[in-house]
């Protein structure tokens, strides 16, 4: 008895039959066959024995993390794939689901050279994998529920003060100044900042409509539903956006607010903008990340109001 894979569009229905795994026309080489069948192996193995974390991860990625069909945002998909490939599979990949205990995972997490929040995310991704196994009836429990791992910060976040924002804004060119004002007064995620188009900026009503995000050059929906609510614009931010639109090359209704001139306006210019700002003496305020990546350290709108008060 073999696994038969019959492709219909982008879907891979599964069933057990005598027909084999497919035809030569369907698969260019052995690697293509293995990749197509990897997500199905765990379902077959359920009939003959326990499955491993490696097999569960293959099944999970094929069912839940396929671009265009996933219920999660692009950012969440990237995060899950990263934690699975960097931490979970190297340590637990060869173990079957019933071999892993909460005590073992807890001890392993304590030994990782990661921030508490990152260790908590590793635990959470493992929990998602076990829930996936339960959903497909590969396993009947989730031992990750009993893993203790705090996500509490070791230190308070270093939030910009009003005076620091003013100093930063006063020393930036128009485009970068507009971006920093936008980040400081709205608290938008970096992916949401670069996902803005001019159609999303309502100058008449003084609002921003955040309806998309950009992660690794891929356009997707926002991380949470609450992120998509209209955001009020401060008059100074509206004036800066209006001025930037008058000076930029791409000011049409459907253009990106921070479009890349090198790509003819087809993509946002996030990478170059971040590089420009991080090259300034103020980068210790603008970009912060415990794991070494780059993120806007966006203060609350109250900090931005304070910057106005200090300038009067």
C-alpha cells in the first residue's frame, strides 16, 4: 500500500491507495517527491507507530504555513519557521511525541542563551505543534501546557523622551523625519509603517487607515485585527506627510508612502530608510532589539506630545 498524491491546483489531497505516489511528469526528481510527500508521511505513520517532531513539523509547515492559505500573518509564519528550524528541530527532531516531557523542555529552555521572551516563544511554538498533532489525532495531549517559562523582561524598555524625539527629528531630512514622526506619534509596527499607501492617509479627516503590512518584501494583513482600526493623525504629522508627498516621486493615490525609487515605486524603501537612520548618531534610540535585529523603538503618542511642549 502506498501514498497517492493527486495535485489539484496548489492543493495536495491525501488518501491511501494502490496507485503509487504519482507519475514522472508530476515530479522532476527524487527531492521533489520527498518534499511533496513529507507532509503526508506523518499521517501514514499514524497507522504503524508514533511520529517524530521532524515529521510533525513537516506536516505543520505544509498544512499551516503555506503562503496564501495560512490563517496567520506573514510575520507570524516567518517567526514560527525560524523557531522551528533554529531551535526545535535541531534539539527535538528525532524524538517521538510521547518521548518529550515538560520537565525536559523546561530544563532545556533554561539553558538557552536567549531572552526570556524568546524562550517563551520557543515554548509557545512547541505548544502550537502539539496542538496541531492533537487536531489531526496524531497525539492525545499537550505536555507543553505544564512547561514553566516566564516572558517577563529583565529590564524596562528604553523609551524615547520628548526631548530625544525633538533632537532626532530636527536633524533628519524630510523623508526620514516624516517616518520618525509617524512612528513616534502612532506606535505603528515597522511592517505597518512601510505598508502605508497614500490612499490610506485621510488628510480631510486626519486619520490613517492601517490595512496591510510588509514583511520581508511580502505584502500581507496586519498582525492583529485591532491594528487595522483608524488612527488619528496629529496636525504636525499630517503637515509633514503632506509636504513629503509634494516632494516625493511617487505621490499617486495607489503609490506607497515610502516607495523605493530603485524599484520604480513597486516596493517600499524600508531597508534603505532603516539603514539611513541607523547610520546616524541617534541610532541607539531608534533601533533596539535584544536578539540583534532592527526594530523601531516607538514611544507612545504621549511622548510625541511632550516633544511639542518642549519646543514651545
